[in-house]
C-alpha cells in the first residue's frame, strides 16, 4: 500500500514539473527576432543565468530551449525556433505570482 501511495505522489509531482510547452496553452510572450536562434540564445542565456544560475540551454528541432528551474512551480521555458527571417521566441511561465519579470525583460532586450 505504501508503494502505491508513494507512486501516486511521485506521479502527481511529476505532472507539476512538466515543461509548459508540453501543456496545452499559449505562451505568455510570443515574439519574432531578426537574429538567428543561435545568436538570440547566446544573448538570453547569460541574462537568465544572472537571475537563475541553474538556467540551461538544450537543442530542440529547429532551435533551442532555455529552461530556468523553479523549486515551487513549473519551470520557465523559452523556445527559440528558426523562422523565415530570424527566430520565433515563445516564453512559457507559471502562475502570475511566480513569473519572473527579469526573465521576461531579458527576452525583450535580446530581440
């Protein structure tokens, strides 16, 4: 019985930490940049790491994903994908009380 309860608890917690891009919904910020994905990611990542040292970058199809981990809510995720003339930038953030204004500002500054 303990194993069943522990397994259910892990499943519930894992559901809370799924990347926002895997959850239905619109990004909090959706913008276009003239910069190619690699150049845009190189601008944003250091700014995010100033705020959240554990921010990481990974490669996704046609671009990059930058993730800022959160111990309380879902991670903040920035998808940067190649578009016709540069990059499409999509920022996914958690609930209003947990959003980082500094991360959103960095997204806009690097456009």
